[in-house]
C-alpha cells in the first residue's frame, strides 16, 4: 500500500512541477495506465491473501518477487529461420542425447520397469520425455517460478492464464512438495525434470518413492512416476507404439492426411477423425514402412500427418500420438519424442 501511495505522490509532484503540457503527452499517460510491477505484485499479494494463503508463505514469496526482463523478451522472441524436421531432429535428438538416453535407460531399468508396469507406459517413452524436457534433469531452468509467472502475468498478454499458474505454484509451496528457494523452472514457469507447468503438476504429479512429497526436481522416482501418470491419465496404451514414419506411393492423394490448420485440441481432433483409417486401409492405399516393408497386420487405426506439409516427411500416428500432442501440441516435439524412444529400444515395433 505504501508503494502505491508513494508512486501517486511522485506522479502528482512531477505533474505539478513540469506543467500541463507534459501531462497531456502520451508517455506520461501511458505510465499512469500501466501499474508498476511493484504495484502489480502488491495487488497480487492482496488477492492471494484473500484466497487464504498463509502470511508466512506470502511474505516469503512476495518479499523476493522479481520482474525478469529476460522472461518478457523470451516470450516475445520468434524463431529466426524456417525449421524443418530434417534440421530439427538432428539437433533435438543429437548423437550425445541418444547415447545418454540409452545409458539412463539401462541405469534405471529396474525402477522404470516397476513404474512402467504400474502406470502402463513403456519405459522408453518416459526416458525420451525426460531427455527432451530437461536433458535428463540437467537443464530445468534457473528462474524462481513465482517470479517468472508473476512477470508473465504482469506483461498482460495472457494474464489470466499465468495468474492461475501463479496461484497453483503457491498451492504447491503450501503443500510442502518443494521449498520456495528450490522452486526453479524455465522462463515460462515449466518446473523440474518433467517441465510441468504448475497446473500440470496439480493434475499429474506423483509421489513415486512414497515419502509424502511430489518432488519432480530432485527425486528420480517422483519424476518417472509423474511423467508416466501424465501419459496414463491422458489415455496411453502400452500395447501400442506412438506411430511411425512411412513411405507414400507416387500419386498419393495428400488430402488423406490431417488437414493443415490450428493445433487447438478440438479442431485438430476433428481433422484427425477425417484422416483416421485402419492399417489395412492404409496398406491398400500403398503406404509402407520407411524401409519399404509392409505395415504391421494389426487391428490399429492411424491418422496420416505431414509435419512439414505434403512434400516433407510423412507419419502414421497411433492413438498414443494424441496423448503426446496433449503434452505439447507440436508435431516436431511429438516426433522427436517418438523418434528418440524408438532409438532407445524398440521392443514393441507395431
Ligand atoms: Ca516423493
């Protein structure tokens, strides 16, 4: 409250001192419309207090809440060149990442097998997501999550979304899963080794080792169980794989693929339905595995996806592909997960 009164007083002083001409200039008016980050965080604190968070928690969080200019610039940055899967995959799924994934898979196989069986998820997908989200826990982001989320809420483009995430972050702290000092994440507020947003943490995080905390930052069993639980809750089927890259015959009608357009869930699922056919129907249309062999003879439905349009790579996507698109609605991300999982081990190649 003191800060708000102070800034009003300063504004009045400046106004009085420099006169009416400056008062009418755009910059002064714009400054008055947008509150300072400090004012904004005070209002946010009042809102949190009204929601019933404890004073101790609020003092801890708000006494060090910081505006991060770099968070804003990262949110606004655009890719500098046009990426295709041919350029993206070797970067995201590099030789070093592949060998690390294989090494981690072997190292944690007993734990991964137990958790994989419990949730019904093949361990290679747990390891692939772990590797692509945080490079196996090595890069989780170093921003204080509440500060990153408050900065993005203050920036205003998606205020309601980031405010909701901010309050979920307070919920996680209030429940004692992680200390405030250790609640680190990406500039966008994605947390821990699985890079869950706070809302995903609330929905999917698990206590894999049974110590009462869901620690996706430092506890490997909690990380694996949380990733597996996310996939399970979204309908993962561990009897099937994610999909596969395919060869199309000359003269293939590209209209069979999922039509281009928004990846918003509802619209995308409708276009999926229009493309979806059984593997035997795709076989009849001349679609083959990337090595030229016939498709598996299994009763499986799949949709056809062109991540780079009809002149780029083609993929038959199974039901599990939809689950990965729920995790991150990006054909490139999902393809990199499946591609890496297949390189770790391909025991269920259908
Ligand atoms: Ca735990």
